[in-house]
């Protein structure tokens, strides 16, 4: 619907979610969580930045009130260091008095091992992106250094002072190395 109607609806829904019956009704609506996730990502709705921020905030509050963190692929467990590092060790290394729900099926896309795997994949992707960016910056630094030296020699030649390339200061392509 139109942005103003969405803002009104999420505002009213946020006020009503203090009632357990409303929370139950929201959980039973097909696609409700996906709609709330879409509202959490809204930007540029023509109502202005403050209205967009309000919609995102209310959608987040409604989602957490009605659904909690179960099923949220980005939610971390209460103690992230207590989660085993691989799904195969999850069943063998957990104590019998584990706080993790035993009824969660292993094929559930939102189970703890699946969330951990997705989080690890995201971290790997960020690491790879960082390596590529660092390599590109090093290459750009080397190219800039070469271009700077050539420009300095050209300016010196135009001014009648030939400069030997060994007189040009060398910059390290990666200052953090």
C-alpha cells in the first residue's frame, strides 16, 4: 500500500502488540514476518527520513514482540561462545542439560547450526572482500606512485631541471605492511 497507510498500520499494530491475543494473531498471518522484515529495510518512502526510521523501528519492535528471535537468521544465541563450531559436533558435545531446544529439527533452516553456518559464511565473504579491496588499493598505490614519478619528471623536464628517477621518493604501496 501507500507509504502513509503502511506507517499508520505499523504504528497501530505496534500499540496493539501489548495484548497476547494480537501477538498470536500476527504469528498466524501467513507472510507477516516477511512483511515486517521488508518494513525494517524501508528507505526513501517519500514520507521523509524520520517517518522511514519510525516504520523501521516499529516493525522491529513488532517482530521481536510477536516472534522473538526464533527463526531470525541474524539473531545470535545468548552466549555465542557456547555454540559448537561445527554442526557434526553439536549433538556429541552438548551436555544433557543443554539450554538449546532439543525439538528443533536438523533440517530447519533457522536451527542453531544453520544460523552459525550462515554467520560464518558472511564473515568469510567479508574477509574475502577485504582481501580484494586491500589488493586493489595496493595496485592503485603502485600505479599512483608510477604516475607521480612520471609527472614529476615531466614537470622537471619542462622547467629545465632533468630529474633522475632515483631522486623521486618511493612510497610503499601498502603502508600497513
